[in-house]
C-alpha cells in the first residue's frame, strides 16, 4: 500500500502536530472540497456528516465524479480520500445519518446549506470546552464568506453566533437562481473560499491567530480579511 508523499508540504505543515478530530458537517460543495484539501495535507482524523446521496447535478460544483452518482456522499468521499491517502481509512469516521447532536471536539467545519442548522449547532456547543475552533462557509454564485472563531475566546464565539442572525428563508431569498429556480453555484467560487478557510485553519493549528472573517468576490477579484 502506497502512502501519501508529503514532501511538498511537510516543512510547512506537519499533520501529526494536529491530533484533534476534524468534524465536517455537510459533504456537499463546501464539505467535499474541504475534505479533499485537508486530506492532501495528510490529515486523517476526519468525521464526515451527511445523509444525502450524490446526484448528477452535484458534479458541477462538488468534488464527486460520475462513478459516485447514486452513492451516499460520505461513502463516495471516503473512497476519494482513500485514493489520495490510503492511510485516511485509519482515522475516518462516517455519520451517514448526518449530524444528530453527536459529541463535537477539536475543529468543527459547518458546511450544511441551512443557516438555521448551523446556528443551532454553534449555539448548542457555545460552552463546549472540547472544541478548539469552529469554521463556517457561505457561498453564492461568485461571492462567498468565511467566518471562524477561536472557541476559547468568548468575544469571538459571540461574533460568530451574531453573524448567523438571519433565517434560512432570508438566505434563500438572497441566493441567485436559474430560470428554473435552481440555486446557482460554480466550482471556482467554492474552491476559493474553501482554500482560504483551510489556510485559516492551518495557520491556527500552527499557533497563529484566526482571521474571523474573510470575504471574496471572484468576478471582480476582490478579497478582504480581518
């Protein structure tokens, strides 16, 4: 069995320095992209949460391919991660029922497409001492936002929760849709914000401060972070 050769990234980030579990809640466009990026850093202690299956329209902006159509997203993603790094099988956990109030610890990546559920998860865990940081991702067509909080800092947790002070219906009303009322999304926007979020996580895992907010406009090549 071959192993992932980390020669290109190991001097920058050593995966064994991050022993905490990484929870990816939602394995659609954002979640599948995050998992792929994290796996290429050699990280294997991932828990994937999703109850959905891969459909043909998912291939346009998610990491799946034709061979995954009809599979459970967590199973398809597990297969993909094992193809990148066979050692991922050792630490990978799959929650095929999605997130059902399972115990969270380490790093939490909120990737479900419902702001109400993301707010519920963050609120229920706001006093959870086992969480080190939480990350949230919001994408539209060509713009996206990333929010993060060091869970040991009450002010950052408060700002993180306040950033979710709107409803799923309000978010849906602001989402660009096609003439057939299909939510529009393109892979470059997803990959841009996921890449920034992963680097935010890596910097934090290496001992740097988190950027609590990152936004981008992919069409006009604009980026802001603080």
